C-alpha cells in the first residue's frame, strides 16, 4: 500500500464531515429554523444534488487545472459554506450553505479518487482504491456520533464549526500531497521511453479502446444499480418494512442497518484484495449477484428481530465489490482521462442515490415491500449480467479483469 494512499484516505475522511455531521441534528435544525419536514428533506437533498451537478465537470477541471488547484477550490467552498452556516439568519441561506458545501465536497471526492488511481500499482489497484469507500463509510458511521454529541452540548450551529475545521484540515493534508502526486505522474509520463512492445500492441490497444466504451456503460450501470439498492432498499424501504412487517421499533431497525454497514466495511479491503488476485470483473459480477439474491430472500428470512439482524448482515457481505468497480474503470483508461472517467463514476453514484429512494418508495407505496425489494433485486441481477457480458477480459494496461 503506497504511503500516500493513507494520507489521501485521511484527507477524504475529513472532507465528508460537512455532510454526515448533521444527520442526528435534523430535528433541531427543523425546530430552530421553524421549518416543515419537507423543507428539511430539501435541506438533505441539496447537498446530494450539488454533488451530482459538479461530478462530471470536476473530472475535466482536475485534468485542466491540476489536482492541487481543485483541492484549494473545493476546500474554500466547503469551509466557507460551512462557516456561513454558523451565522445563516434564515433557512434560504442555510440551503445555499448546504449547496456550497456539496459542491466543495464533490470536487474533493473526485480529485482524491483520481489521486488514488494515479498512485495505485495495477497489481493492487483494488486494495488501494478501497480506501475511498472506507473513508466514506467510516464518515457515515462516525460523524453522526460527533455531530450529535457536539450539537447536544453546544447547539446545532456548532456542528458547522466542526465542519469548517475538518475541511481546513483536509486541505492541509490533500493540497501538498496531490501536488506532488501530479508532478510525479507527469514526470514519469514524460520520461518513459518507447519500447518495441508499445509498437506491437497498438492494434490490441485500439481494440480495447473500442471495447472499453461498452465496458464503461456496463460498469456505470452496475454503479447505479448498487446505489439504488443502497439508498432505496437499505435506507428507505428496509426501515419501512421493519416497522410494518416485522414490527420492530426504531432502535431494533437501527441495529440491523448499522450491522449491515459494519459488515460492509469489514469486507471492503478483503474483497478488493481478492479482486486484485483473481480478477476484478469476477468480483464485480459476484457482488452484484450476491446483493440481488439478498434482496430477493430478505423478506422471506426477516420474520423476527433475530432473523432481521442475520438477513441484514448477509446483505452487508455483498459490499465487497465496490472498490473493484473503480479499479476496473481506472484499468480501462490512462493519464488525464482517468480523472474524467472517475468524475463520471461519482456522477452515477450520486444519480443512483438520488433516484433510488424516490423510485423504490413509490413501488413500496403502490405494491408493497416484497415487490420493491424484488425490483431492486432484478436491477442488480440485470447489472450482473451486463457486467459479465460487457466488461472485457483484458484491460488497457494488460492486466486481467477476468482471468
């Protein structure tokens, strides 16, 4: 594991504070600003929508401006918007603060993902890039606890102060690091000598470039399916099912969801390492298929609190493949194009997170939990088949995506 990867992990973990600190403070914000529940929903959605809008441009910006400048811009937006939230006199400005933080965090997420790709040796690219998922998932697990404690002691606006500090620390970590990574990558590209093997592989590389267009679509479809499942099935339909069908209280439901997330964190790096060893395509297809099966059997297994917990942990084990998706995308491109492709990955992550809750909750409302879970399972099954057929056996750098 390159030492820079751990620093990128720390920088990304610090940058996601501006989103996850406020999860337990939403009721306090609602009452403090005198807003309705739908207005608080808009407050939550504003962050994700801002990231969605900036995801694709962020890749092009990283390629043109360089990662260090993008980090400075992202930190300025993230920290400045969080600081504005401390003093926002009305809810409209609080929403604007939320949008600014989402744009800044989106820029930082893309540039860190690109940096991890640049420093990752092809043989362990999945393991290196698994740090991206680990940073996000740990942020989801830890920052709500921090936000709840700080907000309870000093009021909800104090959480914005924590977000400012975390964002500035992320900039101090990422700006010099990504500047040196970019300089090293540029120097390596300029000094690398041409070889006879490069000449002989021109036709093979051209063929792979054509095949990679199909592969991009297949992988991005899998990304959307995974995010629809994560945010639509887990975060929306699952709690409703737990209360209405299994008759669990909120604490019992939260226990299952938390254990599902913790199991997902635990399998991230082992899954990435296995993908590096046996082929990343195999891991992606197996992960999508396992999640699909989990969605289909979940309402059959989860009939009591104990079986709900066991079913949740079973579904959580399917999270071992996400970093192999980003590693596959990195295998298919090289140089500055990686940042643009990984910006596309971020776009489809946020697109799935945006449409998943509304789509599956609509199915749930009209046809019930079992149908909603089956729809999520069918989408994952389709994604597994598309990845099986659409991702090539060999990648641009010659590594095996499916051995």
